[in-house]
C-alpha cells in the first residue's frame, strides 16, 4: 500500500508536527498483518500543548462568534475532502480493514457529503431568539434565549468507523463555534491525521481551533477527561470506557455525551416476509460485525422458528468475506489480533453455555493471514446467556425464539443496552406498535432505514447519553443562556 501517502504527523496549534519525543508507532493492516507505516506517537506534553492551543483559540479569537467564517471554513474543508476522497477511502480500507464496498456509503462518502449540512447549520442556526414577555414582581420583562459555543471539546473516537466518526464530531463541533482536541485510536490513526493535513493546507482554519493528537498510549486521551481547560467530552466507543470517562469528568463537571455499545434485536413477527426479513441476517457480519448498531440478536416466533433458522443458516453460509479490497466482500477482518481473540473467546463461551453453533465458529482455514473470524450463527440461545447479553463486536448472531409480541418486546428490552434494532411484520401498524415499545434510540421498521446526517443518533440506557448528528447533535456543542430585560414602555 505504498501509494497511500499517509500523513504521519499530529496537528497542534495550526502546525503539522511530530511527537515531542520523536517517537512513532506502527500501523498494521488487519487483513494482511503487515506494517503499512508509522504515525507520530503523541505524548502527554503534546496533549497539553493541544489543549492549550484549543483554549487560547476559543478565548482569544472570534471563532465562536463568527458564524459566517465558520461556514466558509467548513465549505473549504468539504472541497478538500472531495479532492482527497479516494486517498481517504484507501486509508480506511488499509488500516480499518473495512470492505471497500462499505466506503461508498458510511465509511467514507456519507460524512464527506455531510459537511455542507454542518456549514449550513453554522450559518443559519437561530442562535438568539425572543421568548414571550413575563410579569415578575409587578414589572413587565422581556427575555432573550441565546445559544453559545460550549467551549473546548475533547473528542475521543474508535477504530470501527474511523473517518466517519472523526467527521461527525469535527463537523458539528466546529460549526457550533467550539474548538477541539481530537484523540483517535492507535489502530486507525491516519484517518485522523489526514484531516489535519487537509485543514492545514486547504483551509483558513485559525491555529488551535482543531488539534489532532494520535498516540499509542490511551492515557494520553484520558487527559482530556480530567483537564479543567476542556469543557465538553464527546466519546464513541465501549460502554465500559464510557463509564470511565464519566467518572474522570465528574470532578470538573464537564458536559459529557456518549455513543456507546449495543446489543440490538431484529424482531421478525409471525406474519412477516421471512425471506426478506430473515434473509438479510448475514448483514450482522458487515465489517466483521464491528458496528454498535448492528442487530446481533435475531428474535424468531416459535411458530415459524425452524423456517427462520433455515433461512438464517443459508444467509450465513453465503456471507461473502475476505480481502476487503475486493468490492464483492461484505465482511473483512477484525481490526486487530486482540479483537480477533476476543470474538473467538465469546464464541467458545456461547458453546460452553449450551447454544448451538450451526455455522462457523472459528478462524477460516482459507485465510491464514489477517485477523479473520468465520461468520458464526448460534441458535437456541438463552436470552440471559453471555452471547445474548454482551456486545461481542464480531460476526456472531444469536437466534432466540419468542412466543408472542409481548414476549418479543420483553426479550428485546432485556438488555443494559438500547441503541438500535429492527421490527418486521406484514402489517406496518403492528410493526410500529411493537417498535414503539422497544427502548432504543433508532429502529428499522419493515426494512426502512434511518441513517442520515440529520438523524439524531444515540441510545437509551447504557448505550449512551445525548445524541450525535442532526440539529440535536449540533446543539450538544452549545450552551444556553437566558437574558432578562425590562419591558418596553
């Protein structure tokens, strides 16, 4: 992959810089296990410098109040992203192991295309509006409702959809007038550092407004959660890490919003089109199952259970997986050896707890290189078992029988998570009635899709706090102020 031309430097205070220590860390292609290059290994001192730059840019420039300028810079950034789109696509495939098929939607194109949306929000959002007049202590009073940039944002992103998640934090945060320090994961650093180069070379972004610190040390990112100069933390990743972030942010009472794990249920009711609703079960394996909103529990009615299992089995036996550069593949590798081993441990746990593994269950013999796991289908899964309750983040589907609609709702809601899911029925009214009872942030009803830059995405329960994208996601980066004035004579 010598044609990748990656940016290996961090972006701090408007400059592309190596680590203060001079150290680098290796970037590994998970499909080949080959080292494809290095990245600057940011230090605690680098993070301190980045936070200082972001604080100064927020406090001493007009970035937070100049909405027209913010819109202009985001449009410049969009043009730069378009110009670099194929380079970015290649980086996503090489370091994340994403199937190239997926880059033409979520992984690359979707949020490059979303930048004008955030530019429009920056320019056209109603930051200040009049509220109704009130009487207080015998006096008439006017009120003004004002939204202002929340301050310095610490953004911590994961490796599964790295470019998309970096962009869907940078776009609204900068649009709202915040400054930012972005800490990407060590598995996929170039999807962040590439953006630093685009801002540095192709836009008029003031120094310090955006800073990007890649590091092999997760503790470098944790500094963002404790530093009093940081006002907001936005994090996408595991629920366990989300809990840690809330704990670290508590002493300085930061605004925290989190997009965390999921254990989404796909409910197929007894009057559904099984060929369609169950036939797509193999999509659990998209990108190696490394997606928080992917349905990983398939709920089938007992009256049609065997029929549903047969369809799901055929779907899993025919999932196209392997080389992510092959546009026919739906599933690539797990992102790392560690992640591959984690998924395999869950598969063994499922077998030990009595679920029947009828497809896959191991490392594919025909793919000796790369961190691949076979598409794996379990049936007769106990709803309270480990593989039905914990997020595996692999190409593993648990099939669970249910008795009636009430039982399906009970099983679907029997989770600490509440991120996404699906419901299928021959009756839209019936499907919606069930969907309204599922405690999740998003739901696909009869195959309908909700994903878009204007969709507020997030979850109930331990799937997160707050929402990302859309107007609600933009407003996560704003503070609210109310000003009272005497009524006019």
